[in-house]
């Protein structure tokens, strides 16, 4: 699981909308029960994004990858179908401005 918006001029909320659409497809159409993500511990933006989408931390892989001449930890995260419906409503409410 991974995706990127390369346009700096993309409308605010584009990443959240993209995540909602992807997770709706994964859980409602494909029928998956769990989506896994791995975030390098120094990537605070990705970590916050996954937390916003409802992912939970499942552990930590210490010194798991070699990048930029150093070993970095990787944080495994997961989102379960049973939690998605609630998180989805909260995200859509936030996108609408709390209405």
C-alpha cells in the first residue's frame, strides 16, 4: 500500500480523499479484512497520514532498512475493516468542515 500526490497545487484534502477512495475499494469491493503499511520512523508525514486514516501501530522493526548511510527503524501499521466505517465518517465530516 502506497501512493503519492506529486502536484504541490493539489487541492487541500486530496490525499485524504485518495485514501478514502482506496480504502473503500479495498474493504467494500475487494473484501479485504486488513491493510498493512510500513513507515520509516523518520517519515513523520507518512506516519501522521496513516494515523489520520485510522491505522494503528503494530510494533517496530529496529534497524530494519539501510538508507542514507544509516539503519532506520520501520513501523508496521494496520487498519482493520471493522474500524474503517467509523474512521471514514470522521474523515468525511472533517472534509466537509465539521458539518
